[in-house]
C-alpha cells in the first residue's frame, strides 16, 4: 500500500475523539458539543473540568461538589517540596513541574490499574495537586516560602494566591479563571499527542503528563507565552516594539505568539477573548501601553506575513498585568491543560491501539 508522508504530521488524523474539535470555518472550539468561546463568556474553569471529565456541564451543586473534592487534594507530599529544594536554583519552573508530576506517581497505590474509574480518581488528584506543584516549585526555586493553599478561596483564586501570596481582586480572579478556561483543552496539540502516544503503551497518567510537560515547554508550543512577554518588554514602547518586530522579520526569525498549525491564516478565537481582557486590565490600571503595543504588533504581522495572534500573544500581557511572574506563564498553561490531557489519556486507555507509525527510509543501504 502507498504510504503518504506529511512533515510534522500536518493534516493527519491521529485519533477519533469525543472531547474536542477545532472548527476553523465557524471559528469555534467544540468541547463535547459546546463552543469553548461561548462558554468563556458565562462559565467558569471548573465547568469545563466537569464537562471534559463527566460529559456534561455541572449544576451548581455538582460544581460545588467538584470544587470541594479538589480542595481535599491541594496538599502535596512534603517529600516533593524537599525534592524542589534539592533542584539547582536555575531550574526552569517547567522542569520543576515536570519533576513534581513525575514524583506523584510513587504515591499512587493502584498505579498499575488503568481502569476509567482509577484514571478519573487520578485526574482529580492531579487537578488538585498541579496548581500547588506549579506554585510551590516556583517559589522554592526563587528561595521564597511556599504559600499554603487557602480552602476559603475558589479553585482559581487559590491558584493565584499560592503563586503570588496575594488574594486576587474579583476582576483579577475572573480574568485569571477565564484564561484557565481558554487554555483547558484544544484538540490535538503536540503535548496532547505526546500524552496519547505515551498512554498508548499502557503507561500511566503521570508518565503521560510528564511527557506532556516536556512538550509544552518548547516555544513553538506553550513556551511562547513567556517568550512573548520578554519580547514586549524588550520593545519597551510602541515604536520600539514595531522596530523589534521588523528586525526579527528581516532576520527571518519566528515571531512568538503568531501563527498556528490549525488557524495559521485566521485569528485564534481564544486570543480575541484575552485581547478584551487586556483592555479591561489596561483601563483599570489607567495605562494602555501594553494594549497599544500588542495592537501595533498585530497590524505589522497581518500586513507583512498575513499571520494572526494565537492565545499566547494576548495571554502573556494579561498575566503580566495580573502581576504573575513571567517564568510561570507556561506552567500556568499546563495547569489549565491538565484536565484536557487527563480526559485524552482516559479516552486513549479506554479505546487503545499502540501508536507506532513507519518511516520513509532515505538513508543508505549496503
Ligand atoms: C497556545 C499555543 O501553543 S499556540 C502556538 C504558540 N507558538 C508560537 O507562537 C510560536 C510562533 N509560531 C510558530 O512557530 C508557528 O506558527 C507554529 C509552530 C505555531 C505552527 O507551525 P507550522 O504549522 O509548522 O508552520 P511553519 O512553521 O511551517 O510556518 C509556515 C510559514 O509561516 C511562517 N511562520 C509561521 N509562524 C510564524 C511566525 N510566528 N513568525 C514568522 N513567520 C511565521 C513560517 O516561517 C513559514 O514560512 P515559509 O513557508 O515561508 O517558510
Ligand atoms: O493547538 C495547538 O497546536 C497549540 C495550542 O493552541 C494549544 O495547545 O492550545
């Protein structure tokens, strides 16, 4: 049989899924039948968690029960905090996160049980623990004290608090929660593919997510949000940012936060929501410099390359104005994506076939 080769697996269908689909024609991100963009206007992150793991949007009671359950799982083993203390201080928070998730596997007494029930329990354990791992590994590596979780806060409010040590204002909490919702699930990005490939050997959820962290760190993927912020800071103001972008384009460099394998010639619909959030935060601050810089960058990229922003382009300045440390932007993305990854691994284990593609051999033969 003739086999086709598509570099980067562009356009290749890797799996069947009931979880999500990017409908680029209608600029919709379908999650179990609902449009994530619609949901981002009325719903909260935990609704998406319920939708992805249970198949339905929660009632108020079900949302509360979910949140109460996750709250019981916030505290991570003290030994994992000790491991963070042993890491070299220049360890990137994504590598701290990868180490923390990997270490959780040892605490699972049923590690060899891949049933949907056990995987669902593990998903809850991870959803409770990952924000704590993100915040604690970052703070330990910075030489700061770990902020203990505060169960009186909402799930997102507590995550924000554990990172910054400050309780968010209602506006900060709403926008932070919305960003988590937008990052929660996105069909078949590199990290989700990596997780499903790993899970397809019957490897466990922790292993699959550990691999996904490694994938998400790269700046062609999740690492772009951090890179966007460094680029904006290097630009300093609108003129400086425009000059920087023209220089990068002249050097044939990739501009972080633009382009997308699936959307490429269209705006990522999630970016629009974060663009609106950026406007709100700028208005609140009484300083719209970051907004004007981003809009100027968007215009240059459209004119010069016909490329549009992806979510990372607008999430980065939003996180900056929320007062979040730059090195933690990608770990936050991962934390939000934990639910999507868990749902994909559950689905993979439930209906598994080992991923094992072939190659076009172009080497020599004796
Ligand atoms: C939430 C997320 O993870 S979204 C992704 C975040 N990543 C980024 O923002 C990194 C910047 N963007 C990119 O590198 C790419 O657009 C990717 C990796 C996202 C998609 O890559 P691919 O689908 O493989 O497209 P590819 O890299 O082949 O680009 C196609 C063409 O567009 C150009 N291009 C794509 N993105 C960019 C960009 N950001 N800046 C400049 N040129 C770009 C490429 O140079 C290439 O041009 P050519 O055909 O003249 O060589
Ligand atoms: O879909 C992709 O390739 C990358 C992305 O936007 C995401 O993971 O949110």
